[in-house]
């Protein structure tokens, strides 16, 4: 309108009425065409239906949920590998195999020494620390994290967790283990007592001391920021509104943080006896990896990787929703999908959209 006026055009009252009528007609046409938008998810063949006007926020919340779910998937893979290797390793130990030749040597180095199992366990710890740091950056340094936490950074962090765990344990087992009279002796042949003590201290500090420091530092700052934001929201909330009301993005973020705090605290409690026992064992106090005390401590550590899926199932909403959808009677009132390869469409009515 301003451009037209500056160019020398003059509108009469009748022209303005016509323009306003045409503009309203255009708005109604666009609304009719885009009132209901259907987006197909090609991976699982389940449609997502959104009312016109809520696309932007819903897509952001959905993308945030998927990003958090992918981060947790890596930890789930570590727990799955650890559980499978746990069953395989201790099944072979119960068979009491007499080790001979090259096959016996490699069986000792890879499985009977528990090196492959501990590669997965140590990688799980490193990945858990990576997730903690990622949560810290996204909450405490939100703007800066958008520049740093690129896709290649997350992939590199996951790859580092796998590679570092494998390299550390393989180097350690091949330098401190051997087969003697058909029996596998793992992690006992250090060059000197000083080397053994230094390794024990390094292992304790790296996988337990650093983990506690990162958990306390990161989640402590996260809770401080969340409380500060809650006070600000409470100060700006109008009359009749709840100060505790959160948008979907905040709810997803809060749910992830609560879940990871529980997982981190559970890690410290269950792994503390194992790391303390392993540290004392390097000081030549008569402790071995065949004692009842060691197996009681290691049982608590293995209980951690077994209980992790249940923590995610009860506390992490995306996992909970997937598990609930697998229960037959919870989906009895929902429209059934067609045969494989087809897509079903659930369309919201105008009344449903207006209610939103």
C-alpha cells in the first residue's frame, strides 16, 4: 500500500473495500487448502496429522524428541552388547575349557579374560559422560551449543567411545595376560608392582573419579539454570496462569535430564564396589578376581546394565510410548492399519482443530 502511494497511485474508498474483500477471500482459500496437513513417516509407516497453525511448534518438538531418542539409542546399544557379551563370556567360563594352541590363546585374550566385555562396559561409561556433557551444553550454554554440537561432533563422540574402550582393553589384556597349563590368567602379569599400582589408580580416577566429577558439575549447573528459569517464568506469569506450565520442548528436555540424573546416580551406586575392589587388588593385598567378594561387587555392576532398560522404559517418555504401543489392548480403540506397505491416514475434524 505504501509503495503504491509513493508511486503516485490514489485509492478510493471503493478500491480499498475491494482489496480487503479479495484479501479475505485469499485467506479463506489458503485456510481451506491447508487446514489439515498430513505428514507420512516413511520409516514406520505411521502418519502424523497436524492442524493448520500448529505445524511449526509440533515439528520442532518432534525433532527434539527424535534427537534425544537417538542419543539414548547409542547407550542402549552399549547395554545390549554388554549383556550379550556377559552371557557369552560366563557361559564359556562355566564350560571350564582346557586352552591349547592358538585357538586357546585367542579365546583367552578375547573372551575368557573379559576384555571384550570390559571394552563395551568402558565404552558405555565414556558415552554416558558424552551425553552428560551434551545435556550441560544445551541447557547452560544453549546458544554456543548450536555452533558446537554439529552432527559430525556427535558421531565422533560415539565413535570415540567405541574405539577408546576397545583399544584400552586390548592393549591391557595382551600385555598382562597369558595361558598357563591350559588356564587363562588375565590382567596379572604387570612389569612391576609400581606399574600395577599406577594402572589401578589411573583406572579408578578415569572411569569413576572423573565420572562423579562430570555428573556433579554438569547436572548441578543444569539444575541451577532450570531453577533460575522457573523463577523467571513465575515472575512473568500472569494472573490465573500456572508458573509450572511448560511447553512441549521444555517437557521433553526436562524428562531427558531427570532420566539421565537417575541413570548417573545409579551408575555411581552400583559401580563403586567394583572400582574400589579393583583398585585395592593392584596393591597386592591378597585380593583376586576369583574371590566371592569380587563376584558380589561385579554382580552389582552387571545389575546396572541389566536395569538400565527398565529405567528408560519407566522414565523416558519416547521409550515408554513405544512399549505401550506394543500392548495389544491399548491399541484396540485406534484404527487398525492396512496391510504391509500401505499407509493409514487419521484426519482431525474442524471441531478438534478449533478446540486446540
